[in-house]
């Protein structure tokens, strides 16, 4: 069996790297594909806000991702871009959406969790 972290032990820093890969893949896509990706991400972001609220930490976002997965994102992607199956790739659209939403976390600090002294300052 390959050595890999269990789903319960994945850290924000590990997931942030995966999510940022979704962003990179959107930016590298052809224009028509990028447009479909962006439409889907634009639908996922307000749903994340509804589910997590306006004030949240990177740990809360990580826990939400690990506990709830991205099946709900797939449903949004399929409804938003029914003729663009490339936009149903959760590693791209959900990854990019979670990456963008992480930037709004109260303790987000450029791709990693900020320390308590940084939050106080």
C-alpha cells in the first residue's frame, strides 16, 4: 500500500497546495475552457460562504473540505456548465474555489496559517 497521509491528517498547508494547483490549471487553460471553469468557480464561492459563513479560519475550511468533500461542487458544476465536461473536474474548479475562499480566512497568511502573534498585530 502506498505511503500517503490519511484524509483525517491532511493539513491546510497540504490541501492549499492541491487547491492552488486548480488555480494554476485554470490560468493555463485555453480561453473557452477557462471561461467555463470561471463560471463554475463563481457559483461555488457564494455556496462556500453560505456553508462556512463570513468569518472562518483555515482550520475550519480544511475541516469542511475533509468532512463534506466536493460532491456538492460537482452538482453545481454540472448545472452551471452542462455542455463543458472539462469544467466538472473537481481538482480544478473546487480546488480553485477553495483556494480563493481560503484567502478570506481570518488567519490566512499567503498560503499558510498565520501565527497567533501575527493575528493579534
